[in-house]
C-alpha cells in the first residue's frame, strides 16, 4: 500500500458569512468551503483537521489544517508536483472571504491540532460614543468608557492553570481545565485590545472572559470579582458572552519543529 501524503494549509478568513469553521449539513462553513475546493483540485474526497474550531462570525488571521491525500490519482499528482500552483488555485476557488496563505507537504506525524503548542487570540472593543461603519465588522462597540488598568488587574487573576468552567460552554466528558499563559489589555486610540494566549481554549472561553472584563472596565464590577467568578466554576455567575465579530484567531504556534502561522509574509504585510 502506498503511503498517503500529508499536506498543511495555512489560511485566514472573514468569519462574517460563515456558520463557523466546522462543516455542518446545509450550512456555509469555512471547512466545507475549503474541502469543496480541495476536492475539485485534487480529484478525490478530502477531510481536514484544524488547529482550533471557531464559532459563527469569529475571524482568523492564522488557521492551520492538515489533510491526507491518496497518491496515484492523476489530478492529485499534478497538484502535488506544483504546491505553489495548488495554493493559487485554492485561494481563487475559496472566494474572497478566505485567503490561503500557503500549502506545504509535512511529515505524517504533523497534526494541525495536537502538534500546536499555543494559540493566540485578540479581541477588539471600541468604547467611543460612535464607531465608523466599517469598524463595526470586527469590533464590539460597547459605547461606554473602559478602564484599561482595572481590566488588566482583573485579567491577572486568570493567569496560570485553572478550572475555567465559569467561562466555558460545557461539553460532556471534556475537562474545562486550561492554562492561560498571557493576557494583555492595551488601548490604541479609541480601541481597547484584549490578547490571550495558551496551549488550548475551550468553547467560548475567550469571549466569556472578554464579557467579564468589560463589566470590570465599565465600572459595574471590581477587578477582584473576576477571581471570584473563576473560583465559582459556575457559568451562571459570569457576564454575558462577548459577541463573536470582535474576535480573531491571530497565531498558532508549533514549537521549534514546525513554523508558526500565519506565515511571515502575512504578519509583515509584504
């Protein structure tokens, strides 16, 4: 039996027109769009595995998937012989809401999900009274002044390994223990940016944390409250989940063995 060929694809997408990343019956999804384009090019059905699923409306500058191809198919062989051409064809077929940064061949032990060592997200908020129409697309307009120092103080309670049950949508049989390595809160003009990084996140964890930070930032809660929410391990005590359109998956790291995503040209804008 001929060994399969494993490919890694780095991509980005505007989450607005999609019902999330993961394929769903009768839904327009990023995964379904990508797999449909791939199947057309390589002449065989494909199944992709991603670094981290994103919800409806969430964006990604850096998403990574891997897939296995059976060699011997004529169109597959042509695609594998010209990966730059494959990248260009996929980028065209997936439409304007998706950008395919790069397609590369990887060893069979590379796994887009389990080989990842860190995932980094950024959430953007606007606390000015008004917001430009185009900015509504990727910012949560809270329209209330936010105290960045108070938000930073609150976020410090979350660093390290904890049971984040208060911030996660529970999934039967899955742990809600996670490690948060970095939380930053910074103001750039009228935009407040919350950055979070860790090995893995559970469903809605980032958006739930941001929702709580906003209640601290606008004065409804004291910074110490976030530590109390964490300790309660009860989702009902947390604030409402922040809307999806302010969230971007910005980076996926793979340690020293494999390069991080997005590729350098995407990060530098060249």
